[in-house]
C-alpha cells in the first residue's frame, strides 16, 4: 500500500454514500487509502489541540477520531445521536452537533478527551449547519426544511431567538466581529446577511451568488469567504466587509464542501455528483486536476489550511 510522503499533512475527503474516508497525499495528489468509518459521514472537525480529526457518522450515531498527520484511526465514540454537522467552541469547553434527521441540536461538555451530553435542544425541521461566535457564547444553526435561523445560548443551553429565512438555508458563516452571519440558500441563488448584534437576528442584505448557494470556507485573509453554488457549479468569493461578490471560480459537478491551502493558492473541492476531488488554482481560476474518490464526497479537511476567518 502507498504511504504518505513526508511534508504536507494529508487531505481527508468524506465519501458519504460509502461510509469511508479517502486519504489524499497532497504532495503527489494520489489517494493513499480508504478509512472505513460509519454510515453517512458528512462533516468533520478538528479537536482544539489539533491531535484528532473527528468524522461525524450520521446514520451510525458515532464519531471516528483520526490522526490528522498519519491518517490512522485513533478511536471510535458511540452513542452520539445523529451527528450530521459538528463544531467546537473556541474556548474548548463545548462540542455541538446538529441532528439533521432527528430535529435537535446537542451540546456536549468537552474535558479535553471525553464528551458528556449537557443538553438536547429541540429545534425546527432539519438542523443543518452550525457556527459558534468567537466568545463561545452563541451557537447559530440553520433549519433546512423549516427555513429558519436559530440562536442558542451556550451557557444556559436555551434558545435565544429564531427568524425566518429564505429557502433551504444550509451553511452559516460568522464574521470575526461576531456582528454578522451569512447563510447559503441552497433553495435559492443567493447568500443572506443577518445582523446578529442585537436581541434577535435581522436580515440586512442579500448577495446574489449562484443557484444552490451551499457551503462556506474562509479564504484566510480576514476579509473574504468562499461559497459553493451547488446547482450553478461555481464558487463565489465574497468580500464580507463590503458584502459583495468580488470573484468567481469554477466548481464542477455539484460543488459542496472545500478547504483552502495554507498559502491560499489552492481550493480543494468535493465535486459531489462526480465522485471526485477537484483542485482549483486561485490565481488562474482554473481546475488543475481531479482525483477519483468515493460516492457522494462531502466533507473536505486538511491540517495545512488557511485561517478559518
């Protein structure tokens, strides 16, 4: 079996319909191996100490911990109910999951090693994606099938407010000042911008990007964020100070989650309908290679990434 080349950390691509993870050596752009996980791994996230990548297996009610440099499985945690999306609080105290199938958000205490359920919060229909503010005080979650955005207070584990949104809100991205969140409308062709600095969220602007606006990833320069437009097969670059689209990249075959290289030169994108990892050069705005992975690739992650805001 091929082994990882010395140097860059591997890239992980979740194959949602195969229950495994493709491990890509970014020095050679070859798939090194497949890691079996549980059923329907959709998203993944790094532990605060960067010692593990956690893969959330929604239909297996489990988490798979993987070493982000060696791509070896460290452990499996069972009994995490329907973990579709996941996120840590910046203060490392809380771990939050969205149960996309079961209509709740779970808040877990994290002691640096183990998880304990603090509160299960019923939400709207189909909680989709999560974001936590820089102060570790508020979780925002989109409700994909009830067209809502909800805010949850982490300290009390209670709902603070909910507002109606456009059609099928998916990913949510918060600006570094915690005053604004952006929502991708998978059922539309735009991103909604909400002022969340007051007692409840307030829609202040919409930004037309492309049909099926879905998943965000910060460009890493403290000013721009990318959003994949799943139906339009494009990626839009948004200036979140001006709240406008300033550039566009190709996003073949149902673009979904993505990651950005630490130097900002490369977008690594899950082309979900083609079963491929697509590599895009940001300077030339061109696809430079595609690598076959598994069925319905979704989450994409590497340790060697650009800053998340």
